[in-house]
């Protein structure tokens, strides 16, 4: 799984994308509201870990997650 932090512009907030090994979009959620999306993927128990990575990830960089 891959994670990408996307910078918002003007009134559009910052977002996070979660993608699978084929780079298919699995989740797209606001940085301040990850709960529902992570819960739908069954990753609610890893939310704190994922959001910790997101906070340190530069915008536009792709990070491979080993979950």
C-alpha cells in the first residue's frame, strides 16, 4: 500500500491518498478527518500510526506502507 499527501489550494483542504500495489485509489480523505475512510478499509486500528507518518511526509512524496 502507498500513501501520498496532497496539498490543497485556496479553499480546498489538504488530502491523503491511499493506493494499493497496482496504484489503484483505495481511499481519499482530508488530513483532519481520516476516521471513516480508514474504518472502511479495516485500518481504523492503524489510524494513529498512519496519521503519524502523514504528519512527517512532505507534500507530493509517495511512501510505501508495510501494513
